[in-house]
C-alpha cells in the first residue's frame, strides 16, 4: 500500500497548484488502473498527457487530453509540461524520449511521482513527493484524500491554464499542421494514411506497429480511446514486432479488426510470417507506409548530418510487396493517390476472411514533427518542420 503520509502531501500539492499536468505512462495500463486515472481526472478536471506506452489509458477524444508528449509529442503537451507548476507522474519513467535535457526539464514544477518500482523514482528527474505503490491502489488512495481534503483546487486558475494550452493547441496542433501540409503537396502524406485508417475503423481497431516514423504517426494520429488497443514495442524498439504481435492479438480477439501498421524496412524482418497467417487463418490487415527508406534513420541524418544519407534509403532494391503478398496466398493492393486511399481501406475491411496487405506509397521526404531539439534542448525547444524551429 502507498504511504498515507505521502498521499496526503500529494493531494495538498495537487490542490494547491495552478498549472498542473497529469503525466500518464504505460504503468497505468499494465496496472489495470485506467478507470482510476479517469476517475481522478473527472475529479480534478486538469490537462493530461501520455507516453507512447500509455496511450489509450485516457480517452484521446477527451478535451483535456493533450496528446502524446516527448520527442515527437504534440506542441501543446510539451509546452504544458515545460510551463507546469506541478506534474503528477503516474506509472511513467521520465525516460530520455520524454525529458530531453533533464537539467532543463519543467524548471518550475513540483514533481509527484507514483510508481511500483522504487528504483524508477528520482532516477532521472528528482521527485519532490515520491509514492511507491501499485498504481491502482495509489490512485484510489489519492482520490479518497482529495475528496476529503478541505483544500479546493482553484478552478479559475485551472480554467486560465487550459485556455493558455488551447492557444498552443490552436496554433500548432497536429490537425492544423497536417491541413497546411495537404495544401502544399500532391503526394500521400503518411499522417493522412493513419487519419484515414482511424476513420475507416471508427477508432475501434486493435493496432500494432513496428518501429520508426510510422510508429510515431500512429501514436500521433490514431486516437486511442481504450486501453490495450495499441500494441507496440516502445521502450525496447524492435523492428519486426508488428506482424507477429498482430497475429497474437488476432488469436486472442478473432472477431475484432486487427491492423498492423508497418514500414518497408520493418516488415521485411518477419515477412515470412505471412505463411503463418495463411496456415492458421488469421485475416489481419497490414498497412505498409512505404517511403522507400528507413525513415527515422533518414530523418536524423537530415536533421543532424546535413542530409547525408548512409544505409538509410533503398536504391531501387525493394520487392514488389503486392506480388509478394499474393505469392503467400493473400490479397495485395497498392495505393499511389490520396483519392484512392479510403476506398482501398474500405475494400480491405470488407474482406472479413482475408489477409489484406496495402502498400501505400507516401511522400518520401515527409518527417515526423514536432521533434524536440536534441541534445541540450528543453521541452519548449522543438522543430515544427525542417525550417521552423521554436
């Protein structure tokens, strides 16, 4: 059980804050504490952000949700963390994909850190109020303490804080950025692929991914509203994870839509498992965001090495994924135009008993933004495009 004295200190600090942010991690999902997280937020009505592994613990369609934070987090999430006066970290690690430069992280924030592992607390960012305990039990105790506390949160201050965050959201939110890019290109944007996938599945699919740019695009643009709908290897980073993970999910939930979003680099690490799909009758859908490169490697080479690409692009050496899929006995499609994207997705999902592999040729020069400026940057230092740094 969490220490009652620490719970009391945490409640007092939270209720006394004016610019609080709840920072939710994968521990909330592992600890089956999504209900408690939502109950806490209904009580406090404060902004909440999530790590890559925590997506879905809090519904993305809630107006208080800021999106993912960190290296490729939303502008509003990163700015909120940097300007917060209190951060309640729940089942999260403060890893290097979140904090950027630790010495510059959230300079004015009091840190309340709840984690089952004492070794994770104050490992990277010092916790002012550490709470060691199961996330579920700790949140239950915190909710009880807040309800009986005589201190009441300053609702006017919180409203002002949310208004400020909404200005950041309106200025550089993901939907605004993707709209502006749509006006400037005829190529299919990878962000648009994920947006269309979200709408085609009504946001109710089980989604797996591999590792790279496509993984970040899913985290940004597929709005997970339920826990355990997003299966990826964040924290480990294994290319080749997505397809076998999708097979496992389909075995567990045979009547649900299961989608593997991958890239042409990752899928080739385990593409032979298309044979397993046929043998065991596992009709998943595979969306290959094909930019003819190891996209994240290429992005870092563009950002940090002047666009000098080394072993990150394919020189006319990729297989024909449609023919390859068909050779395994499945359905292959290729999409080259944005206008053909949604019809292809709808057709794929109408084939209930078939594995369908959609090879989507996207803009090879599109990168994942925002992107924290590293090294030696804070959470307010971001690239919003190749030429726009804030």
